[in-house]
């Protein structure tokens, strides 16, 4: 497994999707406002972090790969801040389009005494304009896609990924034999026809496919998975099953990888880690069982950390040496 992880070094990955800033206002509550019956938070610290598809890119950097983020952000102050954060983390921004028609997504969390008091979302989740979609697709296909090793669609339902963009990128990737991994959300769930790896969690699969799938009923569960794969012409599917671990299948063989027993601190960002590791393994043509095992291990490791953090490559290597494959 250490040999596999070492091959991640220098791999070029296009990450297409919704990027955002996760902002934090951290402070203390000592009194109630005289204006209304609400707590007054005295802010002691402010912090801005990369979120959304940018967190996938951060995981790829941590694994030694070279991600290029492809997205549309606002031509605003928050957009400038986002570009600065990406450059600081050594994440390629050649695929970023700055648009006057959008605002940059910012999710601000107000935290006091270790508890989240409020979240404020600044966003426009409508689909991007046809012109912005054209610009993004053109830049990806002409300038970025030819030199990449694998493509990730990281969909947060914020409007950057459109059905037209999906069709364009999938068609061009097939021409060049470049593999595509997808972390889907509900809006475009049924648009990813013909991709190489589709990675929903169980809840997303139920909502997107509109069918009740129960992993405890293995025959019914696998029958439903096969029907969905045939409908979507998907080559492989990996479903994260929370405490049950993950299931991966090519439509014929089903592999179930149990969850590792861990002290879970925070599940935030675990899916981003899973798709990052899985996509790199996919590009290396590893067997499905190894893709799922390593991705499942990585996802479990980040759940031991508080907050959204990228995978620690050194620890992943150490833990993988202890896991019987």
C-alpha cells in the first residue's frame, strides 16, 4: 500500500465543482442583547478556510498530487480572498473563472464556548449562465484536460456544474481515455452518464435514484445497484454506508469493506477525503477492492480530527501497513 500511495506524487487532477470559503467567527457569550432576546457574541478570532471542492483539492495536495481547481466564483472581494487562499495552499487556479454575474459562496459560522450558534450563508445556487458555462468548458477542454491524469466532479448543488458541462467533459474525457470520478448531489444526480466511478453516500443514492435501498437486504440492495448502473452506464459505483463502511461494485462483483473502529470526533469532510483517494487509485487502475479499502481507511482517519482537515499522508501510510488487504 505504501508503494501505491507513493505513486500519487505528481499526478495531475482536475477538480470541477463548487468552491467556497468557510469563515469562522469565534468568541464568547457573556450577556443577552438589550435589543432582542439573543446572545451577544464578543468575537475574539476570525478565520477563513477553503471549502467545497477546494477541500478535495487540499486533500489531493496532502497526498502529493497536483490539483487544478475548475470553478466559477464572483468578481468580488471574497473571490480575491478565495484566490489568495488557493495560491497559499499551492492549488492550481488556471481553471477558475471570475464572473460579474455570480457572488463567491461564503458560509460563516458563529461559534461561542465551543458551540455553533449560527450559520450565515452568502451564495447564489442558481445554475451559472450559459456564457460562464461556455467559458469554463472551453478552458477545461482546450487548456487543462489534455494533460490531466484523472477528473473529479465535486458537486455541491451550488450551480457551477450543469448538465451541458457534464456532457462536454465526459465526451472529451472518453476520447482521451481519461477516467472520471464523481461525488454527486441531488440536482445533477442522473446526469453523470458513462462515468468511471460514481460515489454517493446511501442517503444521496436513495434520494437521487428515488428508490429505498437497504444494505441489510443484500439481494435487493445489489439488484437495485445493478439496475441503477445499467441505466446510467456507470462502470463502477462506490457507496459509503456510514458505520457499515463502503460497498464498491463493477456491476458484477460486489466488495464490502467494513468501517474501522475509531473514536469519531467529526465526520465533516470525510467524503472529500474518500473521493480524493479513490480517484487517484482509479487513475492507477487498481482493483476495486483496493480502491475501496484505501479510500475507506483515509475517510476514517480524518473523522478522528475536529473540523474539516485534509488527510495526513504519513499517517495513511502507517495505518495502511497495519491493515490486512
